[in-house]
């Protein structure tokens, strides 16, 4: 069984573009970057800290995608992380790593977005 056959779901990757509002504050607007991306979402939560990449964050789910997938977490430069949409659920990308070390898939750690009341 190939790894690709295990990616039985599809998702949409959304990326932010930042503009300055009339009040002078930056505003992020997300738009679809890629749709129909093969993936596998596992709803397991946890926290990672330390490690060779110095990662320290909490996550609600883990997403596996093909190795060439353009998906990015936020950086220390103030950029906004990509969003992942699967069905009606939206997540922000906390980290993207190659856990296997063989470049056969990317592992993305996600944090669930809560719906805004009244939206």
C-alpha cells in the first residue's frame, strides 16, 4: 500500500494577504491557495516542546500531505500562518515538518479555529 493511498481526504489551503485598514492596523484576508489537496487528518491533540527545531506549541490535529505541498506556518517575521479547511472545520498551521526524514510526506500540526459568535 502506497502512502498516497492513505491520503483519503481532501483539503483547501488558504493563505493570508495583509493590508492596512483605515485605522492604520494590519488586516489579514485569507483566500484559497490550493483546493483538492490530498491529505489525511488525525484529530489528536498534544503539545510538543524542544527537539532539534526548537518547536514549542500546542496542537489539536495532525495533517499529512504530499511532500511537494505548499503549506506554511507563521514565521517570526509577523506573517500569518496558512489555514487548512476540511469540510466545515478550519485550522491554522502551527508547524510543518518531515518526521519520516525520507521526504515522502509532510506532517502539519494544526490548531482549530473556533467560530466567531454571531458570524
